[in-house]
C-alpha cells in the first residue's frame, strides 16, 4: 500500500502542503508515506531562527520559530509556560475548573512571557505556499479560532483537519469540542476519526488528606487505579464530497482528498470520491489507481478480520480429549 500511495501522490501536482501547529517532536506518522512529495511546515517557538531543510524525508521542511495566534498582535503574544510543556498555551489555564481533576498540577504556570507570534496566513505568504492541504493543530485551546482566522481562499481549500479540543474547561475561553464540531460539520467537514483522552476526576487535596490514614491511597495509586473521565479528544475531519462540488474543487483536490482518506483507511469513502470524480471529470488513470487502492484496502481488511476470527476460534474451541 505504501508504494501505491507514493506513486499516486507523484501524479498530483503540486504536492501536498502539510502544516503542524503545536508540533511536539516528529511530524505525525500518518504523513510519512507521502513525505517525499510533500512540503512540511512545523512550529517551535524555542528556536532562535527559522530553519529550512530538505531533510527529514520531506521534499521541503520548514520549522518556524514563532507561536501561532488567530489575530495579528504586533508580532508578539503572551505565552503561559506550564509545568508540563504539553499544556503551555497562549490562554491561561482555568485553575478553578481544573482543581476537580488529579492532573491539574500539569497546568501550573511556571512563567508567563511575551514570545514571537505570527498568524498562519502570514506564514503561508512568507513561505510562498500555494495553500494548506492538511492542517494539524494542537494549540491548547485555540485550534478552531486559528483555523477560522485563515482567509476564505485558504481556509476553503483545506482538505483535512486534525484538532485536539477540550471536553472540560482546562483554559479560560478555550474552543471546546462541542463548539468545534458544530462549526466544522456546518462548514463542509465530516468527522473521520476520534480518540478520547481521559483524566481522573478528584481533587488533589481530597486524596492528600486521606493518605496519612491509608498510605495506599495516594495521588499515584488513585491515578493508576481509577477509571478516567473524558477530558479532551483528538479529532480528524475530512471534506465532504458535497463541499467539493459546491466549492468547485479541482481534479487535484478530489484526488488529494482521496489519498488522505486512503492514509486514514477510509476506503469506502474513497470509492464515493472516485464515483463523484468520474461524474465531474471523467475517469482517468490516476482516479482508477485511487479506486483500485481503496478496493485492495477493503480486501486486505477482510483478510485481516478473517485471520483474527480464526485465531479467536482456535483459542476458545477445545479439541476433544483423546
């Protein structure tokens, strides 16, 4: 499948533009299979200067040394550095709401500083990008507003969107999941993937007060033993075929969305896209290869399901005693 996807992307010009805001470490693994044909843009405010390279597997890779904000703010933004770097944000933590959860200590603010800041639209212009095809945003509370801050001509051409909104009030004034989902599904996206992150709901003071009476009841043991409650979610949205039709999408956008759906293993959706592509543009070699790749994915999934079923049957069906 990797080789087939790579060959498909080579025939789609220009190649994908992949943007990762709030990147922590390496680019998303799902992008690895299309990296050689793609432009990657990541953000790391800790860098001294912008870094551009053709390494890391991408045709072009740029790391921008600025925080991303939704609106122009004179090139700077207030940034709250928390105990866990993964919780740092331009929004202040909602300490009162967080106090009901054991992981509240991760959000303790250790420093608040002004950092270099830029809007996403400014980065697109600065790097002379043709647009953004797949946007991944994990900005701790501002994912939706950053997406909606893009000019219409850029925003309407985004084909895939990964965000990580909260289900609880972790930051003051953050974009929660309920608001993000309502907006995006009304703006031509459908929810393709969802993973829910959990946190134990209990006040740290309650557990600490109990520990002297029962040393086995500690913050650590409760964290390990108690079932967590939904706190945030990782969401992936893909454009709908109806949106592509309404917005006058090009051949490239239909095909590239199909490649993204292949990466996400939404094979049946790819078949829908290929059918609509054929009606709008007529079948061609690339669309047939896209359709064939989806069919192979379905057949592979069926083989894997049958293999798992056989293994389960062997585990639970006992042979008669000799």
